[in-house]
């Protein structure tokens, strides 16, 4: 799922989602990141970075060209995030240059305040079998000075709470919120070992019951629809599998109530024909593409 307009992939064959180049978007306003020295204990090597990402932009001929490299460092204890950007390809940047580019992002731009009605879900501690989902920090490259990241993260937190109150075995379950200074800094979810995209690559050792898997995903989507929301980004990377190959729909940040304008464009090659608002049709397209990707003939499902 992309936060910014992505490069066109018209004519490409349907295949597994891949790491497409992020396209830089010029937004009025300047970064409000605060110049603050990063604690030496927080960055000791390249492995200390939560994310290192190259961004691209279109030149005057419409071709994608390098724009900049973005660095993210996260203090997992209190959620403090440091952001850096250099107009140099990542392989040409030294560790010292990367560290010197880092600035602290204001908390209110990336983390929403914990609403009183959700305070009972604040966790005292996280468990080893939980996946902690964070806001999309990379979006800061084009949303600095706004609270867009925080707003979207709160929307996802509310959606996950809705599903928590109306659970389904094929939709991810929320286990609570990670909170620091009364702000939601993480979403604690049940952890799963593998995505559907990864599982399909390992079929040689253990065949996947594709038809059964697809029907379960379809039931999960139908459950979301019964709650008045559409997922709007069904693809193999947003489906996790447990140890028994039971599929679970994740990444509910793309979910919106029917009719709401979409703030994210879905995943290239999986969003062809999408409506610009949240609709059942968007999920219908996603499911059809997923069925084709799995190689399941439509009549096989109809005859079952």
C-alpha cells in the first residue's frame, strides 16, 4: 500500500506485490522536525535504523529518477522517532552522514492522543508473540508540518477496535494499544509467521489448499462488509497465514466506511479499476485478482 502516488505499471502481468520505488511528492510547507542530537546508544550501526528507503520522482520526460534517501530511527521505549533525508543514493552514504542528517519528529505529527473511550485498551507491557504496528513514518517526507500520519493511525486504531468488538477468525485481532505520554505509539496485534505471498513460494515442501484458503479470505472480507467497511487493498502481502495455513486479513489502515474517500491508492497492479471511495467493488476486484493469482478457476469455486 502506497502513501504517495506510485509509478504506473500499466501492461504488467499480475504477479506478487514487490517493493516498488516510492515517488516523492512536493508538498507546500517546510519540515517541522526538531534538530536534536540522537543518543549515541540508539544508533551504533546500520542495523540501528528502522528504515532506509530510496525515493524516486518523475523527470521532465516522465522517467523515474532518484530523488533522495530517507532514514528512520525509532526509540522503541518511548516512541521517539528521528528522521533524516539526503539527496544521495544510499550505497554512497556513510554511517556518519546518515546519523548527522537525523532530526526528531514532533510527536503530535505522528502519534494521536489516546481517546478516553479507548483508554481501557492501553497495555502495561507487550508480549513476545505480538506484532507491534507503527505509523507510516516514511510518509513524513511529504507530510511534514501536518498531522496526517497521526490522524490515519488513529483511524486504523478505531477500525481495529471495531473488529475487536466483532471478531472473525480471518481478520486480524487487536490485543491493545502501546501508549507513551498519552499518545498511541503502536498497535499490538497477534503475530503470524508468514504472508500468503511468502507461503506460495514455499509450496514445494507443503502444498497449500488454495481453494480453502481463498474461501476463508472471502469470508473475512464479507465480515468486514457486514461491519459497514471495505478493506480496499486485498493482495497477497496483506494476508497472513498461521501455522495451520488459516488466512488472516491484515493491514486495516486502508479500511474505510462505505462511501468515504480513499486516502491511499491501494497496491499497484492490484488496484486496477478501483473506485475513488471505499466500496465493496474494490474488494471484489481484489478478490478476483487474488483468485487468479492463486490459479483457481472460477468454476471450481462455483461447483464447490
